[in-house]
C-alpha cells in the first residue's frame, strides 16, 4: 500500500485530501509545516508527497528540495493557488513530477496521483533491472546511452509486473535467457523455481514425458513416477528456449495445456493445474515458420502475448567498447592478469566485424585475447584470430552451408521418403520403423507435403 505525505497550512484542505486519498486505498500522513514534514520523512519512507506551494510564508519548492535530499526517488506534486506558467516551470525544473492548481476536483487529483506513482514505480524497476543486467554483462553505461536496449528493459519492467506469457525473439548470443531470468526475479514469482529447457536438445520421442511427467508403468521402463517440467516449475517460471524446434505433435499438446491451464501426466488419470508462468524464445522468425507450416499459427498467437525483440550486436555497435572493457576486467580477475585495454587498431577491427554470435561471441573473443596477450593492450593481430571471416575459402564454404534448422528439415523429409519407399506406402509399417505413433507420422507427412499413395505399388 502506497504511503503519501501531504503538507498544507490549511487544515481544511488537509482533511479533504486525506479523506479522498484514503478512500482510494492510500496511507496518508498530513503535516502543516515544513519542519514537521522533514521530521516525518526521516522517520518514515514515503512513496510520494503533495506539497503546498506556499506554507505560512515558507516555500514549498524549498521543502521539496530538502525532501529529495532525504529520498531522491520520491515523486512530488506541487499544490498551488498561483496557477501561473512560471510556477509550474519552476516546480518542474526543481524536480517536481507534476503540479495541481487549486481548486481541483477529486478525479483530477486521483488521476495525477496514480500517474505519478506508476511513473515512479516504472523508473525504480528499470533502475533495478539495469543493476541486474550490469551484474551479468556490464550494461549499466550501455543502457544509459543506447535507445534499443533501454526500450527492451522498459518492456521487461512492465511485463514483469504481469503474469502474461512472454515471447522473446533474438539471434543466438543476444541474451534471451538472461532476459527471461530477469523477468522471473522481477516478478511476484521470484521466490519460485526458474526452469529452463532448450527444445532443440530434447529427443522428439521424449518430449511429452519430459514436459508432462509420467506415472509408474505408463510405458516400458517407467519403473517409478516422475514429475515433468510443468510440475517442477510450479509457482515459478517455465522458460521454453528455441520453441521453434518443438515437434508439431508436441505443439498441439502444449497449445491445449496453455488453453486449459491443466494437463495429465502420461499414464495418469488426475489433472494437474498449470501454475507456472510461460516464457518462450526463439532465434528464428516465428512468423515465417508459421507461413512455412513449421509452427502452428494458433500456438504462435497463444505465446505471442507480450513480444520482446532483442537487437543483435551489429545493430548496437556503440555497445562493443563498453562490453569489451567489462569482459577484460572480468577475465583479468579470473586469469590474474592486468590487461589495460585494446589497441585502437584492434577496436576498429571489433567495430567493423558483423558479430554473428553477438555478445556471446564477443565474450569468447575477449577471453581468448586476454589469455594470449603478452602486452598491456591487446594487439590487432590477436583479435578474431579464431574467426573465419578473413579466410576467403572458409567464407565461400560457409556460404554454401544451410542453416541448421533447414538442414534438419531436409534430412527429415529425405528420411520419411526413404521410409515410404521401403514400406511401399504402408503407414503402419513406416511409422513402426520410425518409432512414431500413426497420428504423429501423419503430421510429419503433412508437414513435408508427402503422400503415402505416391509410394504404393500400382
């Protein structure tokens, strides 16, 4: 409950303000002069203050400045009967959030107070998030200068106060899991568990048992019951990284869980309530995956409630010097070295590189350079020596390589084609050879536009 300090030398106005604010759920402390207000502020931490512009000959602006020395983040609204532009400008320049001209109606008062507190809350949360991210990647200075990351953290701050599903999109190495953890520790679920999985690292035939858990005897080898990730994340946050890699058959089941907020463990007859916040992430454009038929459109909209897009490092090159400096300091400590920085030619080299691996790649490059450097400043020829971007043959070779997801799709289609040829279009036989249920096998055929009839003998 927010605590508000009101200061006015008119007892009638104090009474009106107190009654109106308390009716709206606020805790109010009222004072009639500056000395009483200052004494109260030293004993109690207030969330905001409303100060009269004139206090028995004293200046409300001067009182505001003194209060801000005690609590620099406390928002203050100035109340004035002298409703001139000069008064408002003076108040705002000296640190007031806003001002109200007497007489004011109840609606205007509450709107101003609510807006003031909300703005203050957001500012405090963004400051807290900056400290948290700085602990991980030294972003404190970057956030202050860089509009894209500042906007991201403002989105994170607002999303953290809700329980809505969040979708984070960003290239590999941009810090998607860091943002997910930041959302978790800034939310009301911060005391609960944070469970994270990489959907691309779980075998397709184990997805259901891993997500939902299973009862003893649910399948061969299930010697005892096991909780799934949904249950383990109870009262906390469940982070599904690289959700674009989730099999289509599992996407259907995940959609139902998110719609119903409950699920059955494999082999179980008792529903389990879903009580975890869901955060999903991907390094691919899910909209394109939906258009290609690789990701379900209905699931896309179910997870795409609050989208947050992380910019790649090449789109915020001003971050590179500050990040490099942070990583050098970090590795100096762990390696017991005293590298002072990077040569000017070396920094130019870093700034001109495209950074396909983003912050993670930069960190690895700095770690290697600190380990191998024998001078105070890392020389140009030591930077990026492990990267292939300067080698023409390697570059040409990499140009011909398909992305991992596309290569996996091609392999999967070829594998299904060979199964259909071998079984001569017999779905039962082909699905058995693949170790899949018939329904799931049909889904795979549909995904790759394959028809069993085309492989059957005439």
